[in-house]
């Protein structure tokens, strides 16, 4: 998934370097695919409009 200069593949590569994670070539495509799905879900959640009267709860209670 590409959007406004964000490359999931580049992100995965950079985070692997930052975390000193030896990401094997055979797993990289799966990791990129999972991050693409995570990004799509996050975009859906973040696109949901919230009213101005919504306040953050200090404690989550289901």
C-alpha cells in the first residue's frame, strides 16, 4: 500500500535496521503484507469522525 510518500516495504526495512532485527528474505513479503493490512485497518478506524464533545476516558471499562 503506497500513500503520500509512505512505502510499507521501506518502513519494514528501516524498522528492521533500527531494531537490529535479522529479517529473512523469505519472511519479508509476509511482514510487508501484514503491515499493509494493519495500515488499512488503522485508516478505517482513523477515518471515523468523532464529535467535539467526546472526551478521553482515564480508565477503560468495558
